[in-house]
């Protein structure tokens, strides 16, 4: 069974490729680094030849509103067209929990557009929506620096380890298409600032972290319902403390 991972050179993609290979699958990592560009279509047909499953974990190089929308729409349209021609029987995409609840975030709007392309393609599909990654907590902190302090939202947050995302993606990809969307999240739910403070403390960063209900997330206001699952969700087993112990 040949599986093609679009975005296979990135953080999630490279881990997913390694995991699927360890499980005995024939896996190809497809990205501009390997000569496959889903936006221009370069190398796409050849990469999908003989593929049964495609997993799209690609990321936009620019998060500017028009650019990120164009990336996910164009890439997804090219992918589903090439998959239909190649006889691919399962399209899997990684998306974001709450992406349809915070339209003020351009990246989220673009992910909704991506999901719409997939659902209307006629291909068997599975969409896995994940919460934010533990790996991005430091970057989130850096984005909230104000006068030597870190100010981030106090809304509820439920981040997840990348390894747990990869585990679910590998399971979903090699199973029957869901033709539906599932949510996955970390095992702990707490205010945004709590996770950021724990991450910085573990890194020896003494900057104070403050939670502000008016603080924005990528320029948009959020609340306790914005970034966490509101219905059934699969929870990864890795808590922040365990992830920090492994990361240090």
C-alpha cells in the first residue's frame, strides 16, 4: 500500500513518514524539497502514481490573508484532481480545532476553505482537526511580549504533542475513510497563559506571563470556546509535563 504524505518534509510530515515506514508501509514524502509542488502541480502526477492514500499535512509559506487562502485552495484543488486521476482511495487532511469558529483569523478561514474543497471533491476522505501543538508554545510566548512581559489570552487552551497527532493520523490514514471530521486534543485543558508559563519556566525563562481576556490570538479575539473541542474528541496521552521532560 503506497501512501504519499504531502508536506512530508515538515514537522508533522517527517514524523508521519517515519512512523508509517516503521509500520511497514511504502511511504513517499512529497514536498517542494523532493520536487513535488502541490500549488504549481510540479511533480504531482508522478508522485501519486500507484498511491492508494494521500495525507496532506502541508503548511503555507506565508500567512498573509490572500496568500494563505490561495495556498490552501489551490493546493487542495490540485491534489484532489490529481488523486481522482490516479485512483487514490483515501484523502486525509490535518486541520485545526475551532477553525470554523474564529473567522477573524485568516489562517483559519483558509483551512475552512481547504476543508470545503475536500468535502466537495467526491473523494473518500477523513479530516483530522487538532488543537495547537506544544511545540509552538515558545513562539506564542514570543508573539506576546510587551514591555518585558508576556501577555497572552486567558481563554481555555488544550494543546497536544505532535507525536500524538502523528499517531492518530497514521491510524486514520490506514483505516477506512471516515467521510467526516474528528477532533483531537491534549489531555489537559487550562487557561492559555498557564501552558505558556509552564513552558517558559521549564526553559529557564523568568519573564512574567500574564493572561488577559482581551488579548488576541493572531490578531483575533478568542474566548473559552474558540480553540478547544466542544463535542467528542480523541485525547492524546501526552501531558505537558511529560512532553517537557522529553523535550529538555
